[in-house]
C-alpha cells in the first residue's frame, strides 16, 4: 500500500508540475504582448504629407515659415526681402519671389543635399504682404493697402477713411491691368450704397487701382 501510495503521489506531483509550467508559459506570453506594441509611430518619426496651393506665387514682403525636419537650426520664420530673396543657414541666398511654396521647397531641399542625406522641407506662407491694391484721389487716406479677406471696392473706401468733401461719388472707377491692356471698371457709390447695381462692388485683385475723382 505504501508503495502504491508513493507512486500515486509522485504521479500527482508530476501532473501539478506540468500544469504550473504551462500556466507560467501563458503568463510569459501575455506579459510579452505589450512590449511588442510599445513603439507607435509618432508625428516626430516622419513628417506628415501636406497640401499645397500651387496657384499662389510668393512675392516681396511675404512672410514664410520654413521647416526642415529634425533641423531646428535651419527652420525659421523669415520675410522675403525687397530683392525677392531669403537667406538660410547652409543654403545661403535663395530666390523666393516668383515661386510657389512647392517650388521653393524643392529648391531648398536640392541645396541642402550636400549637407543632409534626405532633407524634408516644408514652406508655408504665414503672412501675405505682396498682394496689394491702390486707392487714390479724394479719400481721407490714399495709398497702398494689402489685400486681405477678398476686399471689395466698398471695403477699400472704408479702409481709406471714406471720402473727402468734394469727392465725385458717382464717377469712381477701378483701373485693372491685364496682359491685353488696362480696363476701367465704373463704380457708382450712390447706387451701391442704396442697394442698386451691386455687381459694381467687385472684389479687388492684386494691382488694382481705385480712382476717386
């Protein structure tokens, strides 16, 4: 009996030992799962794709935000000088005026390849100062103004402080330049202010000149 009991006890212990080994193996696998997923890709690992407005052309006085991935010493906010150029470390002087942001990105990246293996460059227009219109004649503050938020002729008159006493409000016109020549677009302030002929209150384009006789 003693021998049978001993054999039964030994078999019982063996079963328990195998079970313990299996449980330990499962626990080890469960504990290893978080380790396998603890390295998510963050925005710092790779620059995100960014859209570009290829219709916008950079001009003098525009302020550009230039970012070179993982190169904080080169990245900066910088205005376009009156000669149309900007200056960057390692790159030197670069022509910016007359280019789109995408074109300028490629130009800067090409110049950086001598120093950086795969430069990732982003150019964003922070402030548009190059697109302007003029308003001249019988207004309180004639001069040149930056186009912002698609201004109309009425907006321009308000920006210029309104009319002087002897302004001919029915004879205002917008002088618009184009490749085919200059066009005069009439604007009758009295009609527009009374809600008539509202199509005269056009949105201004860069280079437009409003004449208030």
